[in-house]
């Protein structure tokens, strides 16, 4: 064959040698996925990614190639048993994928020792980078703004905010400007998440020692990052659940867990029977989410939410009073607060077991009715029965008032202002401001059976 033909055909030749430039490029692409112990040459896998069996085999063999280039483990035979032990997967499980790699000339075998072909390394690192690290500009969706001209429209927004959406292109520059407020960079953010087909994928930082901790951390991270990237502080419940399930979050008792963290994450529900429910991050929740995000990125420990394996259930105080003491307390209460005692006894029924309203309050909305009723009965329990914590559900039922969806009171501004305990069903308590307001409501109710918050 003449020299001219040889010069042309040389472009097709590949060998196992690499230039320093090639080596530097491959090392940079490998860093996110593996490390090599300096003394033993052991390959350490990154814990940030959920790698498949085939990917673990390739990464191990790439690491072994670099290890031998470093002069470590040169005499070690990379047998199927060696691979199995180092990637911690049974030999029977890796035999199929390993055989496929050999058949497809990706991995070579000599004297029962496996090695990845040099010219295959970059192709597989590119695949791993694209799958786990590559970030793209994406189209996403944000809720459309809706006119709030009437109270009726206001009430509809709760159920429609998640369903009515418009498309918006995610702008990398605007994200940079937003996250710089928190001393974060795009690379910082993308070291914790990936985005595939418009979906946020949490890569690390959400796992806790209990399901409770994992639920709260994963939800805070997802909602915080959604707000940073898309300016969304509310996510459809099914979308959130799907995203968390996909990264491996155990969803057992998920909703029940988050109810205990209502200060940070609020579960918003639509009308009874509606599937249009969502999770919203509060201002305090966003602050905690940023704190958690920075802890993950900077390897610090400032995130200060506590996660006990079991939250002790709060219970109401027991009522213990005899008839004489009860009557004496009613007289004293009426006198001290300049209240008509006779009218008080007509509108409320006082018994040793507790107090109830004889005629339910006239009120259009369920939440307002529940809060006003609980404030009136709560202040009477406090001042007449010397009871601080009371079971709201029982009080409402005894007064023939609806106790449906009592757990939703946690998100009501008036409830949060006038009540301190976070268990409306089992143990709630008036704040000092709540007691003062309840006295005002009581006087108004006794005068014309009407009261305004």
C-alpha cells in the first residue's frame, strides 16, 4: 500500500495511549462520579447519584484504569469477583451486563482480567454527565394571575391556582440574579438537583434518619428550589408526590407528617371531594429551605428543625369542678368583666363536665363560625373552669356546630393570632390576645347575639 493511502487511513486508527490533554479532560469528567484512595487505590463511588448496575461496572473499570495509571494496584486482577466485591453487587447479577460489554467490544478481557477500552471511556463519561449533571434551558409552567374582583373569585383561586397555568421560558440570567441574594451560584444549585424533561430531580441532601425527617427535608428542598427557579411557592399535590417518589422518598404517612410542620409547609385543599389540592411553602419555610440548601452545598449544620421519631400527642386539660365552685366562678367572672350574669346563663349552658352554646352563632363561613365558637367557649373554660387546653372538636359537637376539617384552622390568620396550640382537634389554647378578644366577642354576643373578629 502506498504512503498516500496510509496517510489517509491513519485517521481511523485508535490506540490505548492518551495525551496529557486527553487525560486531563477525562479526569475532569470523572470527578463527579468517583474518587481514588491515595494509599490503597480503592475506587470510591459518589453517593449523590442512583447508579444502575451497568453504570457502576463502567465507573469501576474507569477508576481502575486511572488507578493503574497512578501506579496503584498494577498487579491486581480485575476479575468478575473483584468487580462484584468492589461495587457490592452479586456476581450473578453483574455477569449479564459484563458479558454484554465484552460482546460489544467496550470491555476487553485478558487472562480473566477485565479492562475498559481507552477509547470508550469518554463516550461513557459523556453519557453519565448528560444523564446526571447536564443542565438545559427548559420551558416550565407558572400559575397565571387571576383577577380578584370579588370575594367569590378569591375563594375560587385556592382550587384554581394549580390548575390554571401558562408557559414561561426559564431564564438563566434571572435565576443568577435571584440566587446571588443567598450567596449561591448556578453550579451550587445544580450540585443538589437535576432537571430532566421539565422536572426537578433532587440528587442529594433530603435523606434523614427517619421517614419524618426525609418527608420534611425533601418537601422543603423541592418547594424552595421551585420558588427559586420558577417563582412558584405552590405545587400541585400529585406533582409533588410523583417527584418525591421518583427520587426514592418513602411516602408512608407523608400528609400526616407535614401537618405537624404547618408553619413551614401548608397543605391547601379545595372544596370537599375536590382533587385540586396543593402544598405551599410559607415565608418561614422558604427561609428554612435556603438554610438546608446552603448546609448541603457548604457542608455546614445550621438547619435547626428537630425531628423526633414520634411527636407526643397533646391532650386537653381535664375539667374538675363541683357545682358550688362552678356557680361561684360564674358570678365572679360576670362581675369582674361587667357582664350580665342572667343573659350569660341563658345563652350558655354550664355543667360540671363543661360549657356549651345553647344557640349556635350566626355565621356564613365554616372557619369563622368555628373560630368564634371556640373563642367564646375557650375563654369561659379558662375563666370559669380554670382549663387552659381544650379539645375543639368536642366543644363544637356539644354546641351543635360543625367540626368538619378542623385541622385546616392551622392556616387561618385569626386562628394563628388568637390560639397558641397547634392541635385544634385535641388540644388548643387561647393566647393572651385571644383571651382579650374573646371577652370582647362575648360581650357583643350577649348584647345582640352577634360578634365580629
